[in-house]
């Protein structure tokens, strides 16, 4: 195994920020040490062979409580915000992108069931890392335009039968459940195109697909660590109790219980989380580039002495710092209860 390159703070993770606190600094250092000491050696070994992250690594993440960063302390989580969630994920993604991503499969995902007692149980499992899911939203003809989803949910007594095709379902085979977005009816005149879309909880065992669901792993050029799936659903049976609502339990009386609301809320968080992970990967590129410039020699000296390359490196470092400042701003807005829909889309683009 090739020894891992050491972390180098070309873009210091502790840059001054109006949202910086001693508690966040401590959390960031813990995540950075974890990424350097545990994640990076595994990534260097498994990523080149498109390997999957080992169960021991998942267990180590769970032991830190990081599957429940945004889950309330009442349910066994850390009770922190989107900011801390992204802070940890940036550091983990600096070592291996998929490890920063796997945290999104916790954080209360797949817990918005109708029964309050069961919801509490699932939240506790999510926080503990024993309720890790997969999200099946996209389809061959519906990605950013989720209103174009064609997967159907047809009522059959007390159950629903899901039929359709889903793309880009990360971690689907290894998950405890797959959250599937499906259409239960067509929109009425004057309604939004998203009317009639509902998320369903397909509960499964790790390592197998449930009856009616088959999958083909998508061959990716990167983003290894877990498999990403093209799923076929043929009358997958789901009880009505596993139809998800838009409620997490903290919205108060009168909140919209429509299931698509939970998808919209989750996507805004997912976008800034994607941006934070991208910053982690970009930091790794800048740091590795810096080390290479110091090692590579031309004309009897390191090429890091050449001003043109220094200019390029400075531009790279500045762009990474800019992107970090933006995701921190958007995460702060979300923690303040603002939807930040345009901002979350913009930071993902950046």
C-alpha cells in the first residue's frame, strides 16, 4: 500500500469566520484527526480498486456519533446543526469523499413515519448508525426536475405497490432501507406539478434487495467507497405505515404533513452538504499539488520556486477558501430556520 501523503494546511481549515466557536474548532479537529489517522489509509488502499468502505469504518463513524449530528439529544443524537454536520463532512471528504457522504444516510433520514413511537425508535437507530439508508429520487428522465418522476405507487388494500426505475441510488444494497419517491396520483388542475408525489420507506436487510426490487451497480470513474445503483421496482410492496410524512417532530401544530415537503427540506440541506464535501476534495487537491511542487525539481530547484506556478496555487487556494465561506453562510441560514433554496443551489453550483 502506498503511504498516504500527509495533510498540509495550504488552505487552513481554521480560517477566521464569524461562525467560528471553540466548540466547533474542537469538533473540526476531532474530525480532521479521524480523517487523517483512520480514513485516509483505508481510502488509499480501497479507492484505487473501487472497494467499498469496511463495516469497521462505519462502526467507527457511529461511535463518534456522527450519524446523528443533526438528531436531537432526546433521541440519542448530538443535537447540533447543519453547520456542524457540514464541518465534519468537509474534513472526512478531504480524506475520502464517500465517507463524508455516508453520514447523509443517517441524520434522521427515513424516520418521518406516521406513528410517533416508531419515529422515535427510528431516530434513535439513525443516531446510533444502525438505520443507514439510501435515497432513490432520480430516474432516467427525472433528476433535478423531480416533478417528472414516473415511478408509481398503487394502493393495494393496506399496502402500496411501487413500480418504476430509479437511478443513482447510492448505498442501496448495503442499506437498512431505501427511500423511494413515487407518484400516487396525477396533479389536479391548478396544482403544482409535484402534487401527488410521496416518499415511501422500503425496509430491507443489508446486503440484499427486497422482493420486487433488483439492481445493477453503476460503473463510476470516481466516488468509490460504496456502490451506486440503477434500481428496477416491480410491484414492491410497502405498508401504508411506511409512507413518509413531511414531519420530523419539531415543526409544531399546523405544519404541512405532505410527504414531498420532507424531500424539499432535505434537498436544501443536501446541496450545502455536497458543497462542503466538494471543498474537502478541493482542499486535498490543493494540498497534494503543493507537496508535488515542492518535490518536483527542474533546472536544479523545486518548481515551487517558479512564480507562475505560485500564482496558480494562490488562485486555487483562494477559490477553495471562497467556497468554504459560502457553504458556511448557507449552513448558518438553514440553522436559522430559513429555507435558503436559492443559496443552497448556488453554493452547490460554486
